C-alpha cells in the first residue's frame, strides 16, 4: 500500500518544490527533498500501535512532518518556525494537525502531524487518501520549513 502512496505523492506534490524523494516500506513512507539519503526533516505516514491515541483500538496512522535531528534545540527551533506560520498552514491542515514532541521513544524529536484511529488499511481508497493528506502537509509546510534556520 505505501508503494501506492509513493506513486500518488510523486504525482500530487507540485514539481516547483524540488527533487522529491520517497522511501516506502511495509508500515509507512518517508518523503523528503534533495539528497538521496533521507533528511532529518521529512514528511511521514506510519502505522503505529493503538497506544499512540486514546481513540484507537487496533492501530493508529500518523501523517505529517517530523524533525529528527540529534539536537533537541534544533528540532524545537524548527517547530517554533513552523508554529510562527500557523495561521497560514492551519487553514489547509485544520485542527487535526498537532505540534509537539515525537510520538514514541524519542522525546527530543518534534512533529507536526495528525493521527487517524483504526483506519481500514484494506480499503482500496486508503492509499490515495494518505497520499492526498501527505501532500497537504508538504504544500502547507515546505515553504515555511525552508525559511527556518534549522533547515537541512
């Protein structure tokens, strides 16, 4: 399914944003710009355990942006930069987008993402739904991310 998401995102993301890279695997996809090696600042959709959100019973799907530099201050500076542009991206991403610490073991990483509770991963339309939402994040956040002093 995430290979399908990669194909769709490649066609949906505006080419003027640059050299889009995708890496799909069984439980997710990572999207970034530039070098062949994934950036520490990237967009991601990933299947997570139900413990990631109260509403989930079986699993959760996270979709959004991650800052995963080894330096917590750098991650926070980037998140702060994105939050300064919140009025701009909130119109496109809505209230579902939440900014904060990474979901999982790394509390020094940051995210601006949303969670879907118990999505039906066997639904034939789910791949395009994920791709469309990832594209929303890319289009809304990438111009602001590139202005951030922590970009890279």
